[in-house]
């Protein structure tokens, strides 16, 4: 890479933003940070998560930043992503690459911008906030980038280089439509189901106490994820999630029929060996490469 | 304990049986083993999982065993549990304590037995078979025992002592009815949902590739559990599971209403903090005690 990222600005120092900051600093990249919550900035400085801070979006949205910062990563909630990038309009079409980390993409629209590319680093935790940031959160994980606004190849290449080499992620590219359908199935529906399962346990007033098996524990962990962020995701990707849920209801009904007729679960229900192999590959990749 | 278990027989050397055998041997208990599958016995001997083996249930079902073995653990599939214990009838009402490890209990019925107590060690894995056995599988985990046949206190005390001290588990007691309702919610429904989710992904022909987030990975892991065992569980505890599922459908519909009306997920959906605290307690217990 002729022009790698040397200095970045992370806007939003939650789990994702602060993890990006920590991993970048560990690679020698200078990290500026900003968060709407002043106490998050102070914690980030205290804990050496960022080198320097900004005090407002207005201070950031200034031509002085051009030539100084190579990449701005907007790591705020899906709904706020649109507003924050709108408020960086002075930096649109500049040498600075601008990206986001939202889990939904279809609501994002930036006209006449040559430097905005969308990113979705596939990593998370039931923990949130600046204290939850960890250096290794992204290592070996996937990062899906979308280029719906036809950004310059220079920015696409630099962004891919950053995610691949600084953050040690595996980058793939797809359309916004593909992205939102895929993650409705692989991420949003599992979270929705977890919320529903845990809610139904609460409503049934079953005293789970500490009788949760490993399966339920994972559902509990998922349902403990940031509810504000997830309500935005459910809203913004609602149609795709509802379609996936409709498909799942068919599978539930098929299973119910098997149960009520005392039939054996056919071998198709153990097809997940195939998917397990994929997971093994991810694990191997992680162990091999880093 | 005046009369602790010194010698046991494990019938069924799958994940659970072989893990019990390994953990018991590590505590100096002599372990006899039997499995309907001769190659499992051979592997158990090769890998030093058991000290001695039996060649048939007929060989086991003999008065000679009395005074030699203190405890027989029948660790076969839920349906086979009834048959295997029926075939040990010569040992009923003897000094030998007899127990099982089935995840469902309502189908088990042994009349006029003073030495049969039911156990359910709450541990599992998506792996199965004698090779999957691990010494630490049960440490700090719950073991629910049921005493529906009114076994002698001598046997109850000895069994509790075994699970608590040899296997380092936390024992609680409940009725068969309570057990089957509780585990429909905390274990069986989460597994059924996982099968349905993974099945619906397969049916929708979505190319998940390696874009699975941590949530989906856990569903994949659960749905990879032994399908034969799970089809038996779904059948034997069908009514309780269907009731739990009905409750969950209400929660799904509530969530759908929130999504379609673009409402925020109310704070009740983050109530799982409470359950997370329970999990923290288990973890602390594990770290403190062992």
C-alpha cells in the first residue's frame, strides 16, 4: 500500500469505536477521538485509548483536518450514523476517507460524495461503552464493506488496507441490499429470537435460577446486548427481519409436526455440520494468520 | 459421609458417561464401564477412561455385583434409560444405588424399587461419543435429582455425596413434574429454536459463508447436538416444550408489533441483567470452590 492510514479519528467511543482505537494505537497509528458523552472522552484519555480528543463535531468539520487525518470512522448507533456523517459535509469529497460501523445500511444515503464507504466489522459483545473496548475484538473477523456512493478507488483501497492490515480483519465487498438481507438472517433474527425467548421465560414466571444450560446462557448473553442499538436495527431492517422470521416459523411448524407425530428428527436437522466446518475455517484462519 | 462411593459402573460411554468416568477416576474411584457398542468399550480401555469392562447387561444383572459396586450410572438415551434399568431388576432393592442422566424424566417408571433415584447433570456439548469425554465437564455445574420412587435415604445421601464431592457439582432436588417443565424452558426450547433457525437459513438458501456473528455461531453449535437424542427429548417432553413455545410466540408477536410500529424496545427487554447476575454467581462459585 503506497498510502497507508497513519492517523485516524474515531467518532463514538463505544465498544466498537474504542476497540478500533485500541487496536489502531497498538499498530502505531495516531488516534484522535470524539464522543458526544464527555465522560467517555475523559475515560478514553485516562485509559490511553486515544492520543488526542476533539470537543465537538463542529471542531471536526473543518478543512484544517484535511492532510492531517487519513480516515474518519463514525462508530455511533445506526440512526445517528446518517446525522453525524451529514454534519461532516465540509470533509466530503476530500482526501480523508470516511466510513461507519453500522449493522444496517439501507437507511444511509450520501449524495455526491467521493470519499464515503460503508463498513460493517462483524464483532460484538453483550458489553458496551468505552470500558468494554478490547484490542483483539476484530482479529480474524469479517468486515463487509459496501460502496453504494461509488467512492474513488483510492479511498476503497486505503480503507481495505486499514481493515486488513491494521485491524487484521478479512474484508469482503457486497451491495447494501445483499448486506441487509444477509445480516437479517445471520445476526438480527438470532438477536430477536433471543429477546423473545428470554422475554417469554420472564412472562411465564419460570424460576430459572441457576438451572440454565449452555444454550440458554448464550440466549441470555445475546438478549443482554444494548437494547437501544438493537431497537434501531430491528426498525431499520424490519422488513428483511420479518421475512427471515416468516421462514423460521415454517421451520418451527415443521418441527412441531414432527414432535406431535412422534417422528424422528430427520437428518436434515443435522446439516449444520456444514456450517460448523465454516466456523472451523474461521478459527484456523485466525490461528494461522495472527 | 460414612459410606462414600468407592467403585462405580457407568453404563453408556457417550459424552456424559465417559466424562463421569474420567472425573471419577481422577478422584480415585474405581470405574467399571459398559456400552452396547463394543468399540466404545475398547476406546474407553485404550484411553484409560475405565478400569474394567463388562461384556453384556446380563453379566451386570447379577447378585455378584452387590457389595462390589456402590453406584450404577445409566447414561444412555432418554428412551433407552427405562429399558436398561428394567434389565437390572436383579439389582433393584439392593445396596447398590442406581441412577440415570436423562434430560427428561416423566417417562421413567420403576415400581417397588428402594434404590433408584433420578439424576440430571446439567452439562453438554455439541460433541458426542466416548472421545468427547472431558474431566472438567461437570465442575461447578448443577445436578438436579428427583426421587419419585421414594428411595431409601441411604441411597439419596450417597448419591448426593457422589455428585457433590466426587464430581464437584451443586445438587438440588425437585419433583419430576417441576424438572420437566423447567428444562422445557431452559434447555429444550432453546435447542428446538436453534434447529428451526438453522433449518430456515438452509431452506432460504442464504449463503451464510463465514458471515455468522457470535450469536448465530452459538445457534449453529446447539443445532449440531446429537439429533437422535434431541428427537427423543422433543418427543418425551413434547407437551411442556409446546407450551413454552406458545409463550415464546406471544413474545415474538409483541416484538413484531414493536418493530412494525417503529417503537423502541422497552426496557423490559433488558431485564436479562437479572439472569446475567445468576450466571455470574455460577462463575464465581466455580472459581471459588475448585
